[in-house]
C-alpha cells in the first residue's frame, strides 16, 4: 500500500485519498455489511452442521437396526438348519 492511497475492497484496487469521500463512514458501512454477511454465513454453517449431526445420528440408528435384523436372519437360518437335520 502506498502512503497516499487506500485499498478499496469493493473495487479491489487502490484509490487515492483525495478522491475518497468520507472514508470513515464508508469503512463503517462496509465493515457492518461484511460483519452482517459473515454472521449470516456463520448461522447457516451452524444450521447445516446441526442438520448433519442429526442425520448422522439417524443413520447410526438405522445401521444398528440393520445389523440386528441381519443377526436375527442368521440365527433363524442356523435354527432352520438344525431342525432340518
């Protein structure tokens, strides 16, 4: 950054201080906007993370029930083999 210029993140270029009107107000507005946007993103990430955790728990429950059913089927087959002998 050059001493007589400021970085403008909106245009992604350096601008001279003389052509920059009300830098404090513009920076406050930009900062508020960016913080609000970041906050919205954080909320969405948290919502998606919570949804993922819930779905993982559901999946684990389904997997456990699936294993129980498979074990029951194996036991039933073994009993059928024993009774047929």
